[in-house]
């Protein structure tokens, strides 16, 4: 059995903010699977079903972000689960908008929701899937104001694309394992594109040098 926990803040005023990435991802997964948010337990709203042969419970804590760990800790004890049975989905300021990063463990890196989970489960050794929200272009902008803001236009499209990729990745993570999926999800597509451009440029340069070095046929 696995708990997939989306982090966010309850309430309509937070629904479309950058900080509610986790809620939106598990909402989208529930819609895709046809699961209803029809259970409340341990200060969280739950939707559940089976992926492959595994029972999966989607979780949206309603404790507000900074106290997410209270709900997560209670649910782990209720279901008698280990930290490795979790997958926490949340926003990350240090990743470009829409980019994904999957890890088996790690620090909270300043994320208050994750910090509270670490506090209540007494370890940082649990899987987490981060979706980048980037940092404000205006360095003077308050971080709290930024994460609780609603992304505009093109940024919103990038973020929605990342959320969709995260939603599609979750069943794969649960069935194939974190280590395998890290090698797939953690590749930066922009870095791959640039590497391919460099490779092609090098091949073209070598070809040109080879052509230049060939002796010219006499007329």
C-alpha cells in the first residue's frame, strides 16, 4: 500500500497558486483514475483505488501547508506504513517552472510542508516528487507572496505541463520504483537538447575538417 500526498493549502483562494501544485497533481490523478474524494481521516481528504496490484491512497492534508506532517504522521500510524511507502508531491522554487525532480530522500530545502513532515515522521528518508515553480524574476519580491501568487500566461502553461507530467509519472513510480524512474524523470530536456546540438555541431565540424584535408583531384 502507498500514500501519495499532495501538498497545498485548503480553500478556494489558494486553489490556483504556485504553492498548491501538490493538490492539483493528486486531483488530476484522481480524475484520471475515476477515484472520488469521499473519505476524511486524520485531517485529510482521501481518494483511493488500485494501480496495478497496489492499493493507493491519495491524500490532501487540510491542516494548511505548515502543519502537513501532523496529518501525514497520523495516516502512517493508522495504515501501519513505513516512510518508504510515501510519495510526497510538492512545489520547488529551485527548479525551473514545470521541471520535475524525483528523489528517495533529502532535506526540506526550505519547504515548510516538507519540513513538518520530516518532523512528524522522524526521518527525511521518504520519496518525493518535486515540480518546479521557479523563482520570482524580481529579486525584491517576497518569497511568500510569490509562492502564494497565481502564475500568469505562459508560466501557467509551463506549470500545467509539469503537473500533467507528474500525474502521468506517479503510476510509473509506484510500479517501476523510484530508482528506475529517477533516471527517466530527472533528465533536463533542455540540457538534452543542448547536448544534442553540440554533438551535431561537432560532427559537422569534423566532417568539414575531413573534407578540407582530402587532396583535391587534378583537373
